[in-house]
C-alpha cells in the first residue's frame, strides 16, 4: 500500500521550494481562490499563504513570528520532516545519533533534500536525549525560526533559544505531541496552513485505506514495549507511536492505562515482578537489533506476559526502522520500511 496522495502532495511542495533551498519557498501565480497551486495535483506550492505576523502559543510561552521565515532550524523529532513536506528546507536540524550516527541525515530526509537538489542542513549536536541544547550552533545557523513542537525543551532552554530566534514548542508536555499536531503546528508557524491540510489529508487517506484493508484490526488490543534490565518500558496512550495505531482500528490495551505510573508521560517502567498484569492481544516489542529483541523474548521472566507466552509479538528492530515508526513523521509514513511494513507485520501476526 502506498501513500499516494501524500507523496504527490509532498513532491509538489518540495519541487515548489527547490529554488529557495534554505527554507525560503519559491512562489507561483495564485489561483482565483487565492492560494498558489500545482496544476497536476491541486496542492499548494510556493511560499506562505497565510498573513504575518503569526502568534503560536505553546506550553512554554507565546511566540510571535513577524514575517515569513527564511532560515528555519528544527529541534527534536518530526519537525524537520514536517517542514520539508510543507516545502521548507531547514538550514539546521538536530542530529539523530542513535538512528543514523553522527554526521548523517535520516534516510527519508536525505532522499527529500537530494530529490529537490537542496543543500543539506547543518547538524546540531544532540546527545540522543535532547537534554543538552547547542546554543552556539543555533547562533551560527542564524535561524529566523526554531521549530521544536515534539521535543523535550525545558522552560530555561526555550527562553534562551528565544533570544536567538522565535521558538515554537509543544502545546502540552515534552515528547507528547501527536504526529498530526507536529504537522499542524509547523504549518501554522510557517504560514502554510493550507499546505498542512493537504499533507494531513494524504496521510488520513493512507490510514483509512489501511484500516479498510485490515478489518481484522478492529478492537484488537496491543501494548508497545521496550525491554530493559529488570524492567519493561511500556508506551502510554500519550505516546505518538502507540496513538497512531489506534487510527488503524487497534486499541491500546486497558492494562496499559491501569498500570500507568508516568503521570502523563509517554512511557512508564514496569518491573518484572508486575509484568504478568500487562495483558493484551499482542505486543509490539521495539529494540536496537533482531538479536536483542529475540533474546528478550526468550527470557524466562518475560513468559509471565500472556502475549509473549503465546508468541503474539510483532518485533520492530534496528535503529532506522524503529525511528521510522516511533512515531512516524510527514516523510516516513511513505517510507517502505516504516508504517507499511509494520502494518503488514501486524496483519501477518493476526492471521496466524
């Protein structure tokens, strides 16, 4: 299954911004309706279509963007892909050291930049947690907007970054912004809400097609987990990688909510002594490699989880694959090894 509409929209938007490379979209003549469009797809192209100044409110403060951003920097997860899907190529992005190593771009991001002939962005040093912000590198990038709607920014970090450029953070809590809100918030900040609606419509079509193709998903319960040393990390309903699967008709197992000790966080740790209470039709176990996931599933202690004892587990492993669905982004939805592969793996398990 392919993300046909979203891919077409993204391609049109990317092509429309190629001349500007560093985040300044080129523009095309406006239609009578007011928005510039691509004749082949009716997708908005070119620069911003909304009026500035624009004010965006987040959990960390109110941010006013006086004019259309030309040099955009991103921090956290998903905002780089959202910007690119909207036709804006950031000049600086957070490195994803765990996924692709130091000095590399995520494959779906690199493919989009290369397809447009856009100059690769500077990589902002990130230790893998986002806990330390490289302020000097942000200064060197000279951004006029910093997008961080899915990040772990603290109030102090937000305030310091705001001295460099306007910062758009999360609306509720750190690392809990949904995949669609990342796109919506980014589109609002960039003045491209019409383009954002087109991208979201394409993804919605993809999810609706997947749900219709797999009626066996309806009502099946699952829990997303990551095995640790003596504890099992369980993803809550606030986690975007779990929430996206609900769009397919699946349900987060009630036991997840009953055991949740995160106080609104995106995961909680469950000790091995209590894991027998984690009941679900199946588990999705994430891990750094197939060998490590297989080793975890073989642990005697984990046989207390009914789904593991019954062999009802979907394995998602290796950093790139895990990242492509944790959570999916505006570009990784269409990546063959990401959501399409996960959907088929779930379908294969439920068919057994």
